[in-house]
C-alpha cells in the first residue's frame, strides 16, 4: 500500500522536467495500456525480459531513481506472489512431487505461476513508471481529452483535488487528539481508544460533507450543472511524444515476429 506522504512525494517527482515527463499524458496513458495488454496476452519469456529491460531503461532516462521504482515493485509483488504460490498445487499436469493429503506439485503449475509473476512484474513496472512521470492533474485532463465518460473524468478530477485536502484535515484532527493526550501507545482503556478512533472517523465524515457542500455551492454559483463540459486546451504532439509511442510499438512488432518464427 502507498501512504499519502509517499503519494505526495510521488506527485512532486512526477512534476519534474525530463524527456519522459514532457511526453503528452494521452500518449503515456495509451502506451501504458498497450504494454499491459501486450504483456498479459503473451506467454514468451523473451517478451517479458525485453519489455522489463525497456521499462528499466525508461526509468533511468526519466531520472526518478531506479532504486525507488524497484522498491515499489517489490512492495506490490507479494500480493501477486500470494496468488501464484497456489498454482503448482491446483493446476493439472505432470506431477513432479507428491505431497501428503493428496497434494501434488505439477510442472504445468510451476510454469503457470512463473508466467503470472512475469506478467505481474512487467505490468507493475509499467504502472509505476507511468505514475512517476505523470502528475495526477494531467491524468485527469487526459481522460477528458480522450473522451472518457464525463462522469468518470469529473469524479477523478475531484478526487485529485481533494485527496490531499482531506489528508490535511485528517492530520489536523489527529494533532488535536494528540495534544489532548490521545495516542495508541498510552495506557488508557482499550474501549476509550476505540471511541476516539470512532470520533476521528465521525469528524472526517462531517468535514467531508461540509467540504462537499461548499464545493457544490461554489460550482453551482458559477453555472456548473450535470450538462456542463470543462474546456480542455488542444495541444499538438511533440517529437518526444511520437517517439514514446512508436518505439514500444516497434519493439512489440519485432518481438511478435521473433516469437512466431517469422524472422
């Protein structure tokens, strides 16, 4: 899981100036979807290795820190490993080891588990690269430019604008409770701690409701309605954006030709 502080740090890093940061957000989103789709539909090891190496090269070029990116991959990977670890026992096939209680480890199960993990590593790396070079506010604009459903784009826009605001509100409430002696490590009764946590969620609900009403009133007073459409400035694709799209597509075409023994 990613904390709000890590999300704030990631948002600062995504607003840097580099070859990849300057790429049009629409192109970055399209490339992300293409890479994920191509990876999850492939079964060849060469594809996984090549795409992972290509993504690592992009991470280095983007100057976001290879160590930070790989640490994020390692943090998310255990969730996929938890799913893959059961595959050798449930996939039918050639039995390699017979275990008690009727459990068998099959060759096909091990291969399928390795396939799942390989796909997961590439897709996680691609997603982390995208998140490190794409500010969330630009992503909200890209949704509208790509003609995503208006309601979805609006909800995401509001989410981006208010997630950090709500975090600040949460911190203010926690600081107020701490100034009154509330901590999870003190020797106060357990039920009292539970009650304080309940107060925390109650106050967050009230603050969220108040903020929502204020924002709605402000938007309505400016003429906003369910039929309103936010203006988005049309931008031309730069050379970096075109190359960012063409290079992975060319790599995928070459890999497809190689894996099908065409070249």
